[in-house]
């Protein structure tokens, strides 16, 4: 049962002064022991703890043994004192998980090492310990862990002592139960102590699986430099001191999120520490994620939302600060390009669906935690981050940061709402902050900024209701930059006489969140010379605009692919190359190209990739970007085999392990790689990535036997998230739509039951939606399925897929 808003409000209204003492024993192979002592004051004689999936439970309430009326999800507490502090002790035996929700266990195939980590977050803390699992019942945590004596254990607090596998950690400041972390295993670690400007010092650490020791050592200097630079920049921006006593960062196996902001000990999915070489785009995105998670130490961990309607209050801020601090603090340049090409399209897609919601919805719009799980989406992250870019640009950075700092100081180790944030901003600005918030954060959807002509004079018009501040760039007929101007656009059209006769690009600096619509002459100039525009940010804005036009059907898939073939091979930025090709492969082809034309569309992407690779010259980053797509789309089996044989894509350019597996999977989908070749590649690799790559390749083979085997493996009891996702990724091949017809029907029939395993697995089931073009009959079948009983999280995913294809 998912905790409801009403239940959370009622419980928060009677409980206070909560603290936990938690003792975990993770030495068992099948189950672990969880001992929780929770102290609290209560104004009511009854309440309840959450505890999910416990195999055994014993309960003491204020020293007296009580028969636990446990229902598998909740533990009722009765006879509580309303005068004195209550102490409840719960001893439970709980199962490990393999789906990234709860106490996750993983055995590394590379060396047999075992790792046990508590991956919590929304609705998962109760899978590890008995707790009041809601954000506004923050508490201190005193944590002890018994683990294999050969293991290192990491947690939120600094280590107080450890001996013979017994680890004791410092008591944390008040944090939500969902932000507890424990990570045990034979970690390879890089540790150091940094002197802070305040005259104090702080212990830092980076950790990874033992089999990734070489990769961690490869990147250790950069990871340390990035961490320290981001930390120093936050110290300049934020008045409040760092809230915790140490700062560990660990690459963990099996994490469902890209990273999680656990106080004092951030976890990252270990795909962010890739084998082989790491590309510049990967380095930049990883730096953004590091800065994003670090921002959460203040935005989310110290100042925490009260209920889930304010997910944006931490995630949008972290999205905004991640890019800002990685660029200004850690020195990764032009990250606004990545925002436009990689982040904002996600926001636009999310905001164009029926499931759109305000960046800051009302609390009553999020009635329970399962509903809350559906708003960790492109609106709470990408759109919300873009809104904050607009807010800072509109207010001015000094006033914006003054309001932010006021807010963080007011709510240090406390909970806050949108109303609280508005009060903080209003105290630092003379502008109509409340009106801006109502227009931008309380209303779904996005505006369109249109360019029309009055004679030779460009005129900007707004189709929508929000105030916009942004930069306009003006170009001559050869697309040379002639001028730039900051403008504010409201309900009245804005004439730009100084740019008469020129082509103008609104939002050239990416400052606002809006669709663009050009007059015919401007679009002809821009689409004809896109690759000649010097500013990569403007190119990214225009590529993002074309993707949005494909979604709205104002631009055909053919026309989009024409732009890809004509202009993308000349692109100099690897991040733009990767972003556009990802849009083509994962969005345009499955959603806008009929199945009978899919092979031709894939071939066009492959042709663009081949042309781009041929012109890359000595630019290794461009070559690596092009090769990743060519490996996944080429029909030239000889080329792909040559890459596998030489382990090179060109002289001096290595075949990255991820690209190598793309080539193997592609060969398998073409019928050019049998089970023996795939097994040999898996054995050659010898890692979990190799195991997953082999599953993808086996599932990609163009035969009913292969598809049956993959589908059966996806339905196997207890299949873990990574294996399920790999099988689904291999299963759905755009050119195999006819072969896959029975499996589309099977997916629609079986997915609702699969999605009942838990939030994380439900999300994975939604991601496994057929990544192929659906015909009218299949869309009707999806519509009929949605009329039935579909779990909340899966329903949101299916409705999104339906809207994307309608």
C-alpha cells in the first residue's frame, strides 16, 4: 500500500522529535538482520511504522514485548505515551533484492566479489528498516553495520570505529529516512582530506567495485579536481556551510537512478565509470551529475520538500545548479549546449503529453507515493531547470541567489514548500515574483515564440501566457552573426527594426523554455545553412526546435532525416552529434516512421554516421560519437566484423567496449552473429557489461526462436532490472516490426502483472515498451489495455507512449 498524502499529514501532525538507532547485519547470504530503535514524541496513542516484506518481526513498545500485527507493509503501534518519549524496537529479517529497490545484492562476474548496498529513496526505506517513511518526519540516524571483515562499509556519517567487520558511524543531522545509505563490499577507494576556506577540513572519498579499480585510478585526478572545484564554487554561491561531516562518492552496481543524493555519501550507477576510454561528452555529463548531486546536500538533504508535489524544489534546482556549477566551477565549457540538445527535448516531450503537470503541482494532485513516482520526469527535471534559468535571467542573478540563500538559511535541516520559496524570493526582489511563479510553475504546457515579418522587419509574437526574457541573434543571408539583443516578450508583439532584412533566432542563448516558429524565409535560410552557424549553442537550439517540430508534425520525419544527412556530418561538436542521432534513433524512427519504411530510415542514419566518421579526420571525439551510431545502424556486416577483429574503428581510434557491444548486437539483428559468436564475445569481455551485452545480442536475432527465448527470460521469476532491461533493449529492433507483432500483444497482456513487483521494476517495465513503429491496430490494443486495470506507474508510461505515437 502506497502512503497517502492524508496519512502523511495526519502522522506528521502527531509525531515529533524522531531519532533512530539502526543496527544492520549484512553477513547473511539470503537475508539480512535489521534492528531499529526509534524514539519519538506522539500526541496520539496510535500510529504506524512502515516495514516492507519482512520474513520475521519482533516488536517492543516502551520496553514491553508486543505481538506484532504486521501485514507485510505496515506495523501498527498502539498504547503509546502522549506525555513521555516513546521508544519502539523492531527486529526484522528481510530479503535482499536484485532490482535496485531496498538492500540490493550483487556478485561481480569479473572476480566473484559480493556487494551489498541499501538503495532507498521514495518508498524504499521500509525495505531495510522500520520507519516513518515520509520527508517531513526528518530524524537523526545512528547507524552500525556488521559486514564481511574483508569489506569496507560506507554510510551517511563519518566512521567512528570499525573492527572485525563491525562499523559504527557518526550520528547524522536530521534527514528523511529515504536518504539513508549503506554500501558494503571490497571497494577500491581513493581518499583525501581537503582544507576548506573556512579554515576547517573535510574528508573526501571516491569508491568503486574492485574490478573497476583501473578505471577509478584512471579518472581519480579528474574526479578529485571536479569534486573540489564544485565544492569551492558552492561555497562561493551558498551562504550555508556544508551540512554534513564527510563527503564520499561511490560508483555502485545495479542502481536504478543515474545517481542518488544521499547525505554525505552520494551513490552513482557505475556505468558512469566506463571501461576503456571515456569521451569528452561522458566526462562533461558526469561532471554535471557530480555538481547536481552535490547541490542536493543543500537543495533536498538539508532543506527538504514537505510532500512530493514539491519534487521540483530539489530536482529542478539540482538540474539548474548541476550545469551552472560544472561549467563555472569545474571548468567544463559550453554546457548550455548539452542542456539544449540533451535535456530540454526531454522536457518538451513530457510537457506535450496528456500526463503533463505544472512544475509545481498542488499537493492534492499528488495523493500518494505511487503517484509521486510518476513526476520524477522531464518536467520536474528538465523543464523545471529551464524555468530556473529563465527566473535567474529575468530577476538578475544577484537577486535570484539572494532569495535562494535566504531560503536555504530559513529551512536548514527543515522542510519547505513552494509558498516558502516564494516568500524568500519576494524578500530579495521588487519584481512580481508571485505572478511569475503562477505563470511558470503553476501552469502546464509551454508557449511558442513566433517570428513573422512586417515588410523586412522581423516581429516576435508570443502564443501563450508567460513573460519571456531571452537573447535574439540576427544573421545575414550567409548566416554570419550581425547582432544580438536581450528582449522581454509579453502579450504585445515586439518589432525588431534594427534587424530589418536579417534572419533572427529567438532564444539564441537558451534562456527560456518555448517552442520556436519561424517565418518561411527565415526557416529556408536556417535549414539550408544550419551547419554554417558558428555558435554551437544556436545550432543546438535549432536542432532542438526541429525535433519539437517533428513531434508536433509540423516537420516530417523525412525532412528531419534530410537535415541529419545534409548538415550533421559537418557538425564539430560531439555532444550535438550524439544528441541529434539519439533523437533520430530513439524518437523519430519508432514514433514517426511507419514500420515498412523503418529499414530505409535506419539506413539514412547509418549513411549520415558513415559520412560523419569519414570526415572526422584526427578528431577522435567526433569519430567516437559517429562510431557509436554507425555500429548500431550499419548493414555492412564486413565493416562491423573488421572493427571487432582489429578492436579499432580507424587508425589510432579504439573501439570502446560499449561500441563493440553495439556492433555485436547489430550483427546479431542482421542475422550475422550466432549464439557461439555472442558467447565468445561475452567470455572475452568477462564483466557484467558483457553479460548484459550478450543478452541484448541474443534477443536481437531475427528469429522466432530467439524472440521466444528472450521473452521467456523477461518473464522469469525474480529477473533483475538490468537483465530485464537488456533483454527488452535487444528484443525491439525497428526493422523487425513484422516478426515482433506477437510480442507486442504479449507485452500488453503481461506487463501489468510484472509492474506489481515494485516502483523501480514498474518503471523498467514501462521502459520496455516496444521500441518499434505501431500500426493502427496495435495502438487500438494499447488504448484497450489502458481501459483496464493498469498499475499507476505503468499507466503513466503507457499513456506517454500512446501520446508520443498518436
